């Protein structure tokens, strides 16, 4: 009996250990993903990431001249027409300079009148001297002196007229600066972003961060980044579909617009851990056909482009043709 006690104790300990392990073991229950994955009915497709953008592309405006903003006339979402005033800069210094230039122009014009009168008098004196010298009433030296006076008066009149032209050009220059201190809409568009307020300083030329964005959002376009390794599978006549990220039920067919023929480094990242960031992409522009879909410029979309089966004869011939064209 004592010989069985040790094996029975070991067996009981083993059973208790198994029960304890079973109780503490995590039970994994299948869970639904937080959002449904994107799906498509295309039997063969190219999957890519798309970015919603205005059909005119986003236009980043900047000021022609640097200055402090006096007034911002638009807000985000406003629809503007070509030539509408968007932003006005402080122009007090320019207006004062314009008044000074206009006064200088009046002075120059008065000098022209004075020089013209002197020229008329010199011409009259020379004409009289010409008759008198023939009658030997005045000397040749006196005749030459009056001729020199006439020539000097003519030169003075030309100088005064040139001064008027210079003053008029100065006035036009200030008027141009005043006109350039107003930022106007270059196209019919919607205001997408306003990042400047009255009292802030607007630098001249492009800024590191655009302070006013415009774009024509009727219709919207989708800029699709196709991996360079699959670019040869994309055709202009292929069907395409875009789905809102996080809700594949919100989808829209796409209409091909154009290829951006220069392959560029990839910039738009999806966050996938297996995503390559050292690749280059072919950008394809599509038009959003479902106008009722609530999309916004800058929004990411999951895009599927119909393609033939990988490695098919048609695709191989198309790829070979493109390679030959590049080599030529």
C-alpha cells in the first residue's frame, strides 16, 4: 500500500497542475474588426491610396508685396469669383507716397509750362536777330548769343518734359503697388483654408505654410498613387472605384482624367507596418462621379482599379511595349 502512495500523489499533483493551467489560460474569442476592410468586385485589381483634391488642384495664394493685413474679406467655405478681393494689406504708407508723387508730378508739369514759355521767347528773339543781322543792326556775336539761348531753351524744355514722364512713371509705380497690395481670386473657386487674420504680417512670395487655399470643388478629383511596380497594369480605359476609408459602403465610381507622366517619390503614407516608403509612384487623376457623396479635399480614399490577371499575355505585351518606348 505504501508503495502506491507516491505514484498516486504524483498523479494527483499532475491533475491539479493541469486544472490550474486550464483555468488561467486565456481564451481567445473571435472579434469583429473595428471597421470593415475595403472590398471590391473586380476579379483582378490594382489597390492604391487616393487623395481627394479640387479639380483645379489646391491653389496656395500669396501676397505680391509684404505688409500687415488690414482686412480679410472671406471665410472658409465662401465661393469666390475671378477678381474678387480676398485680403487687403495696410496701404497708408503707399497712399502717402502716392500723394507725394502726385505733387511732384504737378511741379514737373508747371516746369514744362515755364520752359515752354522760355522756349517761345528764345525763338522769337532769335527770329528778330536773324532779320537784324542781315540789316547789320546787330553784330554777329549778338546773333550767335541769341541762337545759343534758343538752343538752351529747347534743351530745357525737353528736360522738363522728361521730368514729367519720370514723375508719371513714379505715380504709376505707386498705383501698381497699391493694386498689388490687394490679393484677388485668380479663378472661380471655393475658399478651402484661411490661416491669416487682420493685424498679422503677410510675407511676399510663397510661404512655408500656405495662409490661403482656394480650389474648384465642382467636381472633385482623386489623385491616386499607384506603386511603380504595378503602374504597367493600369490602363486609361479601366474601371475604377474609390471607397471612403473606414466605410466601404460609401463608394463612388471614378472616371479617368489623366496620367501624371513623371513618376515621383511616394509621399502619402497609409500607416501600414509593411508599407514601403522608399518606392516611387505613378499618379493617376480620376474624377469623382458620385456627386452626392460627402467628400472633402485632403481626404484619403481606398482606390481599386480593374486590371487583367497578373502575367497575362496582354499585360506582358503592354509592358514590353512601354519598355521599348522608354528605351527609344
